[in-house]
C-alpha cells in the first residue's frame, strides 16, 4: 500500500508519488471461491501468507458457511501448489489434519499442475479485483478493504475481512512427526503429490484419545 500510481485510469483526479518508494505497510490477500454459488471470501493479512494463515482463513470461512451446506460430508478444495500450502508442506498438512478433526468433515486436496493457473477460477477473481482498483490509491488499510469489498464477481460482492494476527514464517515439523501425519492421509496411488484425502477419525477413536 502507498501513494503509488500503479497505472490504470480513474475518473477521479488523484495525486500519486512520482517515484515508487518503499511501502510503509503491505497487505496480502487470500481468497476462497465457491464455484457452485460464485460466493467469494477474501481475507487480508498484514504479515506473510503462511500455512497457518491459510488454514485459519479456511476455518473461519467454513464456520460461517457450514449451515448453508448441511449435507456436505467432504470439502473438495482445488488449489495451486504454492509454497505455503503444497502437499508436502508439513505445517500445512498438520493444520489441515487439525481442521478435519475440529470440524468433523473430510477434505480432498486437489492441486492444479504447474502453468495451469488459467483453469483456477480464483485467479480470474484477482484479475477482476486488479481492474476494479486499478488507478486508485491504496494508501490505507481502510481504502484497500473498501475497494476489495465493492468489486463484483458474477454480480456478487465478496465478503472481505482483515486478520490482525502476525504469523510466524518457517514453521516445519520434524520428519518423525510428519511420518505420523502421513498415516492419516490417503494419497492418490498415481498422483500422490497432487491429490490426497484427509478423513476424520471415528468418533469412538477421538473419545478414546
């Protein structure tokens, strides 16, 4: 964020810095799109987009969305193979196992292969957002969230929120701990890196623990 021109045109005269100086603050967006209903959920973080931030955002979204999907027993999540949430990222897998245990719902992680972002519909949402605020000054948190909340995707405005938590980067599990988590995963026999299921343990197993 800052008083940067960022290209584009606007009908409202704005004054921007004539050089792109170092930013005073950075906000990173993460989005969840429900293809069937075209509902878009965008959450910003002032820190790095870590595995913890991703899963916290997913948990926040599902807590609010779950009543609308009473019969759903598995969430199929299509995502890119980014460094913070790829299928070998130990902290991400740990948090996803915790998510499944907490919400008592199975999850299937289905990854897009490299160079296939054009098939990922959330990427088109980012294009719409960029065109929406292009040429405007994102000089404050309020302005950034305001512009994001007034964009439209398929005629709908997104639900926009801001995380106040500062997330720690570089979290990794020891190999022995990851080996235990692998026992709770069902990786596709032919595409183990690109497709895997995480299912909640039977209720009696949870109670015995």
